[in-house]
């Protein structure tokens, strides 16, 4: 239970207004949509706040507030000035983001830290030109660890996924779900527990962090694990451009040079890796939970699906005006270099 206590304690710190907040010249509001004990609130926001405070000598801090808006509305919430910072999952807004699907593709080799660093670098080199986050300042980009299938029914092969009512998060995960014959159900991550508990869905596509973060060990006792994952998920940590512009120039410079971009992206990726580790550990320790690793035959079969999805996504990026093949090769090269 120690890991759960530590996460809860960290979340409590993130939710409270500490001494640093009272002493700071600028106390910013963070809108977050996951539960207080989820890794986003227990590790990522506290980590980012610490980086911000350190870079600005305590002049800028922030506090987390929950329940300000549903997940798909977070970016607009910040653009409207109702909060200063937030995290978004790009797949929740189909059609609004295309370039972000690049990092969600299956087949990349490496953990979330490597993927998040590569993501930021390819964003600067290729994806920023799409201006898909116009109106806000991108503080960092990250991807969660390999997405797997968590079910309340036994799943032992790819064939078992055909017809499975599955909560799909959007983006590449939903593209893959369609190819595999899953019946897609879209609900935000905070709703997956009740969706599975009520049998409105048979399964959910998520990384291992959901085993603890969304209590999947209770309502989805089976994990069908594809080595390397079925997909990854794309996130952005955003700040109101108006808020950033209102800060003194020296503080803007400190944040840009010491926090935003690659430093924040690396830290966020490290946090995803940690909560994935915790989630898989919890699954192994739960007597009623089982993990089924895809057979070599199914891994080869899934590789064919992955190739098809990759071609489709790269075609989307090319149509949007991005040199998709160059961007794709850059992600692989950057991840391999980590």
C-alpha cells in the first residue's frame, strides 16, 4: 500500500495552497480533470509546479483545481481565461488535432520518457507549423506508455477483440479499434470505472497506469498485453498565452529556458513511466487479475494492422502539409538515441 499512500500524499500537496503560493508574486490556477490520486495530479502537476518555482525563484507558483470543466473543454477553458494552465488529451477532440497522431502510432521502441522527448523535438522541427494549439502556449508534450486492452471478459487473442465493446479514447487508438473490429465507445477517462462496472463496455484501451489511476484492477481483471503496445496517447500541457504574456520578461525568459519545452516533456514522460510501473505491479499483485501476453503469431498479425494504420496516419499528415515520412523517421531516430 505504500505506493498508494505516497501518491495520495503528493496529490494532497498539489491540491493545497502551500507557503510558496502565499509568498509568490503570481499564483496561477491549474485546471485538471483526473482524480486527485491519479498520476497527473499526484506526480506531474507537482513536478511541473516545482520546476516553475525553482526557475522563477519562487515568484511564480500554481495550484490545482478539479472539476472546472470536462476533459474535451480544457483548452477552451484556458483560452477563455477561466484557468491559467491545463492538460489536454488530443484524442478527445476528433478533427481538431492531426499532427498529434504521429506520436500515437504503434511500433515505436522506447518508454514514455524517450517518446515524450522525441515528441517535443519533432514538434519543434515539423508539427508546430500546423499551429494546432493556436491561442495557447504549449508548455510541454508527452505520451503515456504503451496502451493495452483491459477487459472484464477473458481476452487471449486478437480474434477475441472482434466485436468487443471497448472504450476507445480517440486518435490512433480509435483507428486501430475500428481495424480490429471493436465496437467503439467514447467516454472520458474518469468515466471508465462506472462504464465497465455497469457493463456498458466490455473493455477499455489504456496504458497500465489506469490499473491504479482509474481502479481497473476492480472492474477489468484481464489485461491483453501487446509488447510495445497497441498505441500511445498524446497529451499537451498548456498555459494561457495571455497569462504568459502578462508575466515580466525575466520570468518569461526563465520559464522558456528552464522549464517549458524539452525539460517539462522529459519530466512528464518520466512520470508516465513511473505510474505505468505502479499499475503493472498492482496488476501482478492482485490475485484476481491476469495478464495475457500476445502470442508471437498475434504479434506478427498486429504488425500488419500497425503498418496499415501508420500509412493512413502519415497520409493524413502529408495532406495537412507536413513531411510525414521525415517526421516519422525523426521520432524513431530520437527515441533510439535516448
